[in-house]
C-alpha cells in the first residue's frame, strides 16, 4: 500500500471562553475574562503509512493551521501599569 498524502479544509464558528486567566508582573496584573467568537477556517496536510499487520490502522503525521476572522478580546490591567 505505501505512503499516502492527504489534504483537508474546513469552515466553522470558533468560540473562545476565558474565566479569570491572568498574568502577574511587576506593578500589577492583567486578567482576561469573557468570551468571544467569530467565523474561522482550518487547513490540513498530512502523511499516512498503513500498518499491514493490523488492517485499518495507520501511522500518521499531519500539520493543521487554524485561523479566525478578526477575533478580539479586551484585557483590563490592574495596578496602574500599562500592558
């Protein structure tokens, strides 16, 4: 059977949700809390090598690239420092 190349693509809605995710630094902290979503897409390319000893099983390696259309979040900074 041998090595096989495959490609794929997808479209969908990508949703991000953050609950009090923060970073502390000298002079204050930045906290991300909230949710946001937007349309996005994904591209996939990979290689597959079937394992002849086990029908239906293959060893694979792939690369995925995911992107969104203008995702934005507001990050309030506490402690007077700029971020």
